[in-house]
């Protein structure tokens, strides 16, 4: 069975500081991985996705993620956080039927 | 621009009521999905549909049913609402191509349902 774990439920960073959100997955085949962001009162928006090729993936809003097969991880990073980045972030794993398995989410708070 | 709309942002219903949640997408997508979102559990798939009149159970289908009579519309039905169905419900859609795993799902804004 496939699963996704986001170990950090809440993270607080200062504006301008760097950010790393962790995501670990369990899947028997080549993983297809996504990061989504949910701003308060909004639906989910895709930040980036990985399905092959370069293991460092660039996304929107200055985010990037690195796929590490040996660690079964797909961590999301941003070099300098802005107050508008405060939101909930979800890592997800896709299967052949385009079904997604989501992690529990990480809520990011940004201190001024 | 991609658009997935849900009929209500907030709903309050009584235990035992029949509840309809509607989702419409304007992207001519084949696939549509219903999720529920609960704190700490992320999103869990209730039902999905690959085509008109087709439906498949997701991870937590108990207490729910769905209907897809038209390609653009996917309805979630709570036959007899219960308090443990209080949650945020999110609809999503995606296109279907050979590389289905990599297709992006586009989400609606969600319906927050409270069952009293």
C-alpha cells in the first residue's frame, strides 16, 4: 500500500528565512509526487510535480523540491519566505489511475 | 483559466437529512474526484469517476454515493447525514492521458459542511 508522511504538523519561520517542509513516501514503483498549497478558505493549488528526469524540480512562487529515491523523500524548499506563504502544504503521491494519496499536511506560519 | 466550482462554500444540515454537494468543471476533463479534508488526516478520496455514468469507490466511500450524468458535473450525496460527516469536502478534476499519473488535479474551493 502506498502512503505519504509529513512529519511536521506545524512550522513557524520568520519572514525572509529559508524553509524546508519534509515529505516521505512509501510506494513500490516509480513515484509520481506533487506538492500542493492551500491558502485559508481556498482550494488546493499545485506548486510543483515530479515524475521523471531531473530530481530538483522548480515550481511556482519560488518553491523547489528535491526527489531523493534513497531516502524516499520529496522535500519542499524556499530560500526566503514571504508573509503570503503562510498556508497549509500537502505532499501527494500519484498512482496509475491518477488517484492521489495525500500526507496529513504541514501548516506554515510566518513571523514578521 | 481552469475552473472548478462547488455549489456552496458553507452548509449546515441536520442529522438524517439527505445532502447534495455539486461540483462543476469547465475544462472538459474526463476525471473527477471527491475528497474530504480533516485536520491531521490530509485529504482522503471518497469517490472518483473516469467518465459519464462511471464511478469508483475511493478509500472512504461508506455513507456516501455519487452521480455523474454529465461530463462537467459530479455530485456527492450523503443519503442520511451524520455528525461524523462534518468536514470540508473538496472536488477535483483532471484530464486523462496516457501518462495519467502525472496529470495535475485541479481543485474547487471546498464546501464546509456542518451536520448538527
